[in-house]
């Protein structure tokens, strides 16, 4: 992802374009709101990151401008991570909807690089649901 070489337009696209592709194209154009696709894509993105710890993965999360992570709780088998300024910040609220499955899958893929057990990443809060931030529970089994 770091090898983008666009001399005039640079290496970023507007967030509005990304949201349109993701939320309209994937959620409305694919079965199951695109969840299988976003999970697969997110895991592959995460697996491409050079990480050795949860902290490395979260650092990349912010570096890639996905959001600003804060570990709220942690022990040897679980983490609760708050994400401020997530991709979905500012989208219309739709109670009951959590739309950040791609971001959770990126975390899951990154963790799989250094943790050889089974891990799950579950989105527990989402701005689109009306929560003040997004939040993920990471379980290392």
C-alpha cells in the first residue's frame, strides 16, 4: 500500500469518495451487505502490515488514518479498544447498525501476523449506531 506513486494527485483520496465506494457500492451491491467481502479485504490488508504486537497494529491503524485507537482494557486474553475519529464519524445515525466491519477485519488480520491462536474482533460500538465512538473487543483464544 505504501508504494503508491501518483506524482500530481498524491497517495490519498477524499474520505467522501471512500465512504461512497464502501457504503454504497459494497453494502448495497453485494450479498449480506458486503460483509464477507469487507472481512476478506480487511484481513488481507491487516496481514500486509508489518506488526509484532497489538500496539504495533493500533499504531498502524492511526498511521493509515483509520482512526485514533485507545486501549481501554487489557489482559493476556482480551483487549477493549476505543476508536475515535473512525472512518464512519459524521455519517447519519442509523440505530442498530454497525458498519465498521472492514476496520475490525484489518485488526484481525494484523493480529494474525503475530498471534498464532484463534482471535476474534467484534465491533461493540459504532458512530453510525449513535455511539460517541467505535469500539472493538479483541479476544485471543
